[in-house]
C-alpha cells in the first residue's frame, strides 16, 4: 500500500527567508502524481503545486518549487521569500494510477515577522 | 465560481445518534472523495467514488460508517451509531478525471463534527 510521510509536524521560518518542507512516499508504481496542498486557518484546501512522476523537471509556481527525487521517493516543497500569508498547514499528497489520493499528516508552518 | 457544497458546516450530537453529512460535488465532476481530518492522523481517506460507483472504502469503519451516491449531485456519509472518537472535520472533494486528469481536487468547506 502506498504511504506518504511528512516527518516535520511543525516548522518556523523568518519572513522573507526560504523554507523547505519534507515529504517522502512509498510506492511500487512508476506512474503517479504528487501534490502539495495548503490549508490556512479558514480550513480551505488550496492546491499549491503538482508533479507528474514521469517528468524529470521540477515543478515551479512563483515562489513555490519542488525537489522531486524519484529514486529516493522524496518530494520536498521549497517556499522562497516567505510571507505572512504562507502560514498554514501543508499537506503532501500522492495519487496512484487508480486515482486514489492519499495525504500525509501535514506540516504546520509558522512565519515569524 | 463552481464549488463543492457540504452540509452541515458544524454538527454537535450525542453519542449513539445517527449523523448524516451531505456533499454536492461540482457539476460534471465524476469522482468524489470523503476524507476525515484529525490532529493525530491528518487527512485520512475514507472512501471514493467514480461515476457514483464506490472504488475504495477500505479506510472506513464498516460497522458504523456508510457512504453512498444516490445520484450524481449528492454524496452522503453516515455514521450510526456515532462515538466520541468520530469527532473530526469531514471533507468532501470532487474532481473530473475526464478532463482535468489528476490535476486538482476541489474541496468543500468541511463538516466539523463533535460527538459528546
């Protein structure tokens, strides 16, 4: 069975600095998708970025980028120039070929002014 | 804007009572997921449907939980009887694997359930 592990329950970063959130996953499949979702205090789930496993190039969305290491089954999220609005719970997610989407337990990110 | 609608937003009930949560997926979406969020376990997948047929409900306690899609515009999650350990936020999410592939899930606002 596939699993997603986020080993950092909480992290803090100074405003304007860069922070990296870790995610590892376990799968025997070669075709899958990976995602990072953001959940602010409003409880709304917001897609931050996604990565197709067959693409070697790391996905980037403005200040958000990923470091996808397929062999190591690692999918970390880098947030550059952290802003107060980035404070939220961040979830890493995996989607298999049957489109079953599972999430990690989340990392709560604090932004220090 | 198209959105996933969940009702109720909050529910407080007593142990042993039946709880029904409802979800209206985005029109045209053919895949619906139910997740449960707790501090300890994060987001757990309870069940998901494709074209109203259940694909996987292995994450759901079968003795008390049931999930159905009576029609394409309604998904329900029932707990009977409810227990205090069921207290959590329950999310419904929908997506269209016909057009958007595995691009994005659209989440509802969740139902905050408290079982006393």
